[in-house]
């Protein structure tokens, strides 16, 4: 009996994990590219080992004030400029979106800290130099507002990372 319960729970856990992976893969395949400007930071203090802590400018200012007064978990309505850089418009309250408006999921944690997705970018040890000029986080965003971080971009919107022969 104990073995059956154990194996039953193991199957449920594996199915749940598989479902999460399939959902992220779907967002990667079908999501809209969106760039989030990174908030000013000192890259030397943020690169620790093999990752970089990300702070998004969109999570400050008007968006932060609106989220503090709104629900702890929800969606921001954003627009994008010609370079796909997101701009905050308002909180989403289930109203229809206008043309050129999109959703981006947020979560409020603690005292007003807003999370917009991945807050860390992991890279291979020794590759920090390729990412120290990061100015944008590149996400793929599904129509539901779910997002997946896919990379970092520089000031001129160029993709950052090691040359392909070094990977």
C-alpha cells in the first residue's frame, strides 16, 4: 500500500513538473518579444558567481504606486515603442485592451517590491564580461501576461552573450 501511494505521488509530481515545463515552452514559442529597461545598478556588485540580479525600471514609479494600491498579484497593461520597450499604462481590471496594449503579469512581495518575472539571469562561469553592459531584459510574453526571460540586450538593443563559437 505504501509503495502504491509513493508511486502515485511520484507520478503526480512528475506530471505537474512536466506541465510547468510545457507551459514555459509554449510561452517561448508563441510569446511576443518585450524589452524591459533595467533599473540603474552597479554591475560589479550585482554579478555574484554565475548570475546577475535584475531590477526592472517598469517596476518603479507609476507602476509601483498603482500596484501598492492594487491586488498583490495581477497584470499591468503595457504598450511598446518601436523597439519593443514596454511602457506602463495602468493596472488591468478585466477591461478589454485597446489596440497596441498588452498584459504583463506582476506579483507584489513584501513592502511594495514588484516582481515582473525572472529576477535573476544565470550564465556560464567566466562569462560575466559579456553581460555587464546589459540595459534591457528580453522576455517572451503570452497574451495572458505570463512571461519568460530569454536574454539580455545592450543599449543599442543588441543581443548580449558570448560569441557562438565560445559557447
